[in-house]
C-alpha cells in the first residue's frame, strides 16, 4: 500500500481535505465493496504518479458524517476538492487512464 494515500476519518476530513493547499481526490469506499477493491490499486498507482494531487480514502462504514453530508449513496464515489470546494464527483470504478483524465479535468 502506498504511503501517498491517506486513510482519514471524519475528524480529519476538514484538516486533510477542506483546508488542503492542493486539490484532493477523496475515495469513499468500504472493505466489502467489490468495485472499491478494483479502484484501490488504481488510486495507489495514480498517487505515486500525481504529486500535484492529494489522495484520501474514507471508509464509509467507520465514518458516516462526511459521506452523509455529501449524500454518498453508491460506492465507490470519488470527490475532487479544490480550495475547500467540491469540484466534481464520480460514482463507480474507472480504469486508470479515465480516472486520471477525470482528475486532471477537475483540478
């Protein structure tokens, strides 16, 4: 597992995401979710390649506050934040190149 992907809690969300000085991709996921397991290695790979973006994961089973605020109904849901604002969101697994394009288009 990459040390470039932060596993954060609801308590850390504001400091790590909202107040981040660079764009953040937040992956809302759960350990039992098949598509989430497919996206995990892709996010790890992109985190190694994209130093201009912070990558965070939020386990929705353990941390319901922000998933609820953002009305996350399906997982994986990936949300891009920039300057504390939601720029875009994507529901479902994407291949690495598509996820990279989604990130680059919204940061």
